[in-house]
């Protein structure tokens, strides 16, 4: 059975932001399975999303959809800037 663990990716250039890295364990070996960045400018939000994805054992194939939904909800709530603003 595969296990999935999500961790926060810290981005430093051109501006600070955070993404997610999905690690998948198969036959006792962990490997990078997917990554999405930037997701948010707030580390605590990225950590909360990573913990939720891990708890739900989200398949890495769905990571782009989940992060896009997260960004839309954050924008609607006024909690974060557009992902494009990280590079402007």
C-alpha cells in the first residue's frame, strides 16, 4: 500500500512564498511524486494544507486541483494575494 506525505516547500526567489511537495512511499522507498508552487505567501496556510492532504492521503495526481481550489478560496476570503503577485 502506498503512503503519501506532504511537506511545505519554502520559496526564496524571486520573492518569498510557499508550495507543497508530495512524497510517496512505495515498497519502503520515499520519492517525490508531485509539487506545486507557489501556493501561498503564508507558511502557516501551506502547513495546514500539507497536514490536511497528508491526513486524507490525497493522491499526488490531485495536488494541482487542490492547490488551485485553495488559492481561489483564499482570494475570496481576502487571506492571500494572487499566486502571480509573488512574481510581480
